C-alpha cells in the first residue's frame, strides 16, 4: 500500500515503482542519509552533492521525515534542495 503524504506526488512510472520495491537499495540510501546528517541543520542540496541520484536522496529524506519520524525539517513546505533537515532528538 502506497500512502501519498503530499497529495502531489504518486509513483507513476515503472522506474519509480521498481525503485520503491527494491528494499535493499532503499535501506542503503537511508543509511547513507542518516550517516550524512548529525544534530546540526543541513541543506538537502549538501547531502545530494555527494551522490548522483538526487531523486533517491530526496525520496529517502521524505521517508525519514514522514514515515519513520527520524528526521525533522525546518519549514512546513515541500521538501526541496533548499530545505534544512536534522536528526530528531530522542
């Protein structure tokens, strides 16, 4: 079941659906994102710079904010390259 959190984006292409089904790749990207962020504020663009696939990084950050509750963002707007994120304090 796919939950559409933003009411804007859905998984429409075969490429998106195949990436969503590949759980191992998703875990690797999530671990990379969590390893790149500490308790300071970071721009999404700084996290994306070191990886080539911008889509995977932004999707991972969205998952970690909305689904797993492990990150927080500084504003209430859609996630883009100018959004600042940090680890959620336990």
